[in-house]
């Protein structure tokens, strides 16, 4: 009886170890996937801000709604870790004259 309990405990311990390893690998994959999604969203926001900037710069003005949308996109972009060039672009957009 004593040996059966040891064998049973060993099997349970091994099973828990295997399950934990599988969970750990799954969590690592999810972390990588989440990072890729975050990077993709940040890149889409960056492209949107730059496209809007180019259009508005060519027109020499911006609408209030477009300015609000870009400000919101920039806040999200910045929260996702982006800055640098886009910060300067955002500042220039915020200084553009409003279309009447």
C-alpha cells in the first residue's frame, strides 16, 4: 500500500508539472500574439496620423472633427509606446488653422 501511494503521488506530481509547462507555453504564445497586435495597432495609428497630416498640410487647414480624431489617435498611439516623429507631427496638426 505504501508504494502505491508513492507511485500515485509521483504520477500526480508529474501530471501537474506537464500541465504547468503546457500552460506556460500557451501563455508565452498569447504574450507574443498580444505584442504583435499592439504593434500592428500602433503602426495603423501612425499611418493614419501621417496620412491625415499630409492631406491637411497640402490643404493648409484642418476641420475640428479631424483634429479631434487625430488627437484621440495620437493619445492611443502614445499609450501604446509610440512617440518621436509622430509627436512632432501631432503638435503641427494641433497648430493648423481650423477650416471655417
